[in-house]
């Protein structure tokens, strides 16, 4: 797993990964009537090595707003479950048709399409169980569930996936592409930051700044993703490169070219960092993460 070149940020990200992955491993040992094959399929993809950027954003947002709480870890786990569900479904032959994910055969290759679909369904539902069972106030739990449902729903994550599929092998423009990216990728970045803020008891102004930071960061992340699909190292990425071109995807390099796309990502990161001014030093990790998004190779 390649991490940030900044040692302090790298250590921070690794510590969050360890904490989140330990909790995910514990709460997906169901010890109940969950069929064994379903538990295996869930754990296979969920616990495979990943960047865990969304859980990391939850933690960083909570700290920027003054504190980690028990809800911070619960929200971090929940958002990673929803992200993983979306990856399992995206990889299916009817969707993006990818055979590799996180450096190993995709869930449907390992367990069959039906079990992969059901594993994704289970993760989506279980995410809300985890958040609603958090040791926090009913108001915070309800607010977190609502934000998570909106981000994962028809007008955001799922709608973005529909538009992404519809745009294959079609002529499109930058506005259409940005709309797809902001929903398909940006929605989970933004909700991760909102959840972290809500878990810490942030006020509406803080939530708004975190949300706007996430909007810029998510779009920059996807631009870099588009660039890596063109010239990334498949070993580092843990998935096949060139799939976007193969599927005729609408991407930044296709519309803007490589150099202009890199410049666009740099400008978005600058805008994201500007949104953190009111947090002062408490948001330093979010500033460092924004820079990492530009330099990442996986």
C-alpha cells in the first residue's frame, strides 16, 4: 500500500487504517444466521487492502471540529461499507465489468455474480445498522443516517453511476462530466466529511466549509483517477488500467488532455485548502491530505 510521502501524514493515515480495519474485521464476524458464503464474500472485499480515504476523512473532519467521538469510528466504518458495496456492484459485468479490485480478483469472480450482488446489498443495509446503533444521541444518529442515505441514493451515488454508464461511447462536455464525478465519487467524499463533523458536534458553518472542501477534493481525486487510468502502474493501482478507454468512458483526459487535467486538479486542490482557513491548525491533516491526492499513484 503506497501512502503519502509526508511521513507525519503517512503515519496518521496508517493509524486510522489500522483502527478502522480492526473494527470492520470485528463487526463483520456475524456469529449469527448470516450464511457463511455471504460473510466470506463481504469480508473478502471489505477487508482487502485499500486506501480507506473516506474513513480517514471522517476522522480528520471530527478532529478539525474539535474531537473524536464513538460516532466517529462508527461513521467511518459505515462509509467504507457503502464505498465497498459500490465497488462490488461497479465491477459486475452489467456495470463496469472489472475482473480485479484491490489487487485481487473482484468479488463476482471469486464468489459468483449472485453472491457478489447480495454481498453489496448486505453492506449497504448493514452500514445504516452500524450508524443507527452508535453510542451517540438520537439526534446525531438520525442526522448521520439521513446524510448517508442522501449521499448513497438516487440523486447522488447511484444516480451518478447511471449517468456514467449512459455516457459511455457518447460525446459529452465538461459540465456533464463534472456532474457525473461530483455524484459518483464526490458524494461519498462530501458525506464522509459531514459525518465527521456531525459526530464531533460541528455547527452549520463548519459543516458547510467541510462540504465545500469535499466537493473540490472529490473532483480533484477523480481527475487524478482518470489520469492514472491512462498512465498509472497496474501493480500499484490494484486494478486493470485502460478500462475507461476500453469502455468509451467520458473522462477528463479525453475532454481536456493530460496537462490541462493536471492543472485543473491543482486548482481544485487550491480551492479545497482555502475552505479550511476558519479551522486553523486543527485542519492541518485535511490540508496535507489534499496535497496527497495530487501526488498519489494508487
